C-alpha cells in the first residue's frame, strides 16, 4: 500500500496527469486536469468510469453533452467515442476494465 501520488505519473495529453494502479482485471487512476485542457475525441476497448472529485469537466460521450461536477460520474461503454474539456482545474477518478496496458 502506498499513496496514489507515489506512483509514477503519466501525462495523458498536455495538462492532464494521471497516477494509475493496475490489478489483474482493471486499472484505477487518480487524474489531475488543468483548466482548459482538452482530451480529443477517441475510443478504446476499455469500459471506463469517470468520477469527478473536484472541478467541472465537460464530456461528450457518444455525441451526447455530459457536464460533470463534483460527485457526478459517467460510465463510458467499450468503444464509445468520447472526449472532454476541463472548464476548471479538476481532480478525477478514472477506472478502466480490462487493464490499460498502455498506462503501465
């Protein structure tokens, strides 16, 4: 056991830094996002759950606008196109199943 921020960080895209722990079947991430950062629309085989701890993250998931504020979450199905824009600085939990091998 260790604090999540003791893990090696990964810059997902400019302004977005994640700290990822990996089990056998899923990945857990604590993500810090700077205001104005953009995650371009993309898709992946992993089912993803995004939970906002702090800030406002405007996501577009499958063409649907999904503004997320503290305490809100969204489940993103496998291969669903999605992207995001940080309206404020954000702290987010992202989980993925299966494991995000590209985040190890």
